[in-house]
């Protein structure tokens, strides 16, 4: 049965130090990837909804979820995309 997926991409704000990103950047340089100018680490959260979900209200629902639980809006930025399993990104 077809489902709707929402992928929420969360990253630290540019003004917030990313120690994990700095560690990965340092590791990449040690491995010979000297042209890497910076690394930021983030996360992707995938939400799955039934195919019958109201697409007109889904975006607002996801924003509420992010604001209430999924994202620390003081330190993190986010964006999301809505995808039907058999279709391209909306």
C-alpha cells in the first residue's frame, strides 16, 4: 500500500559550533582529503503517513511536530520534503 514519507533534515545553525563536524573534517584531512573546507553533521528523520493523509494540512502538521519535539529551534535549523513512495519529491 502506498505511503507518504516526510524527510526532515536537521542541522545545527551556522552560528553554533559543530564539534562532531570538526572531528570529521580533521579525520578527512588526515586521510588526505586536504581540499575539504568544512564539515557540518546533521540528521534526517523520516516520518511515514498513510496514503489518505490530507496533503493540504501535512506541511503545517510537520512544522508543529518539529517545533514541539523533533527540532531544538534555538540551536537547529530544519527543512523537510514530502515524498510519495512511488513518486518524486514534492
